């Protein structure tokens, strides 16, 4: 479901919650004159509506992957409901004087929780139990099979691969393919069968009742595939690329779906002077504000660190930036002096981190000196997190296309940070790279603003801090 539609649904339900709270309160003895509602205390009501819908967005409740996680939905909507009640109280009493009772504030929070939770749980059940949209994959290669296994293992999407069409490239054993398992992807589920040859695409779609076809095309698109796609499009079957489907359902670009088209589209995306100028303007503005705030905190943080952990206040370390250039990143020191230059993977509860350092990392205060790197143009506010040169060399040897993340400047926060957090192994770095490639391929100002807003929740929830 599109994010904007989720936001509008939350907004409408929040309006019902506000109006319902006012109606319920007016039925209570002695509360007949209560005015909360869309026709009464409109400023407070508007604050409640915006707080609920925006809070749901910032806490990630629009993400498709959360639809089937009922505990996460309940916990996050509970937080949003508390925020909604608090925002209504602050606006009503301190911003625009419209006194309302404590009872109605409770009603607003409770109704917001009930409505926002209910529709998500109902929709999640529909996704889990409802009909699936069958997909036919053109090709029977290893990449096509990995894509099918991944897609069929995603519980929050309505797409399901029903079968493959052999495209004539390489050997294909239809019977064994139909009976093989997707070991390594699910471990138990049978792989979809090969339903025919590429020239039979129209007949297979009609026979199987399929209205969606996917082509991977990493190794190039054959003439037979082009003819099949043209025929299918003409008869009303929707044709998708595997990369586009996966980006929509998982918000990633797996490395085995990176091809020449993705690279060329990315180059075009990065060749937009106006967008890059806007990004740089935001970087300069926010970094100046960040450095001013850091300057105000410095008189407290400096003596506190000297008292609790004597040694240098700052530390700098080489990191790999855009185009593979190495620069020195600046942070507040959070590790013991003797070990701060040891270059190895970060880890949860790292034994090198000091007590004060753990607090600084959880609150992200140690990141503030990086605003200087942003102001100098070595980093951006949003982008892939910069890695140490030795680790980059290792990852470039073990992970294909890892260097593509260096097409843009590294960032203080990023798409991978709000979804994956820090990586502590090669496998985790590969997953994180899939998010980084998604960002690089879709770089734009609105996405940067989206990431910066959602980073606020990641910081509050202490996700990804190491």
C-alpha cells in the first residue's frame, strides 16, 4: 500500500478518534458543554490528528514488513497514542488556550490506539490470509530461482511466483525443477515448477490465470524474452523487472539484481544539478545549526569526559568517502585511549567502549563533530555510513558491487541505518549494501528528508547504536 495512502487513512481515523472523544465526553454527567471536536476546539483537534498520523509515519508503522508483526504494531501505536494525547494537551493549554478536560484526553489516546491498531491488524490478516497475485518468471537460471524463493518467503507481499518459463538459455530439467527445494532460502518449500517454454508465455498466462510477469535480465534479455514481453503487454498482462518488484516490496536492491540498466539509471539519477544543489544547501544549513548546538554542549561534555575518562576529547579516523577517497572523520572519543585506533568490526556492548562513551553513543552526541565533515563537503547528512579503509578492502573482495556505495558521499545517517543499523560481519554488510544501493539508485531530496525525520525515531528507540 502506498505510503501516502497509509498516511491519509491514519489522518482520517485520527479525526474519527478526536470527534468520537468529544461525543463520548458530552454524554458524561456535567460535561455537556465539552467542545473538543472538529467543530469545537479545532486547533487542539488538528494537533491530535497531525500528531497521530505523523507519529505513525515516524515510528515506521507504514512499513509493509510490520503488517504481520502484531506485537510491534501494538507497541508502536501505543507510543503514538501517548504522543497524541500529550500533543493535544500541550497545544490546548500552552500554545492556543483551549482548556479541555483530562477525561477527553484519555478518550483521544484510547480511541487513537484502538482505531490505528485495528485497521492495521485487519489489513495484515487480509495480506496473510487473502488471495495472492500469481507471478510468472521468464527464465530458469539461478538468479531467477533465488528471486522466486526470496519473493515467496516474504509474508507481507501479495505476490507469489507460480512458475517459470524456460527461455532456451542453458539446460533445464522441468521435472527436477518442479520437485527441487529452495534450500538455503526457506529450507522446506518446494520451488515453483517450470510451466513451459518462453514462446508459450501467452498460453501459459491464460491457462494459469496469471496477470503479472517478471523478467530478471541480469545476464541480458534474449530476443525470445522481448517477443514474449511484447505479446503479454499487448494482451493486458503486466510486465515487471525483478529489481523493480523487489525494491517495492523489500526496499532493497540485492547485489545479484544489479545490472547495466541499474547502473545507467543510477548515473542519470546522480546527474541532477538542481537536486544535488538542494542536498548541499540542506547539508550546510543543518551542519551549521548542529555545530552551534555542539558548541553549547561542549562546556559540559569536555570536563565531564576529562573527569570520567582522562584522555583526548576528540578522535579522528580514516574513512572511505565518495569515489573511494579517504578522509578523516571526527567524533567524540567513546573508547579507551589505548584501543581507539584498532580497526575492527563494531559490536553491541563493545568491550572497548567506556561508560560515558556508551551514553554518548546511545544519544548520538558522539556524532556531532561529524557536522564539521559535512560542512567541509567530505560527508552529507544522509548517505551510506563511511567504513574504515581496511574493512572496505575486505568487503570489496568478498561482496560484489560494494564499491557502488561510494558513488555518493557517505552520511551521518542513511537508508541502511534506519532499516539495518550497524553491520558487524560480512553477511550483515551484504544486507546493508542492498539498502545502500536502493538509496544510491533513488537519491532525491524528499528521500533525504524522509530519512532525517525517521532517524529521530531510530535515535529514540536506540536502534543501531554501537
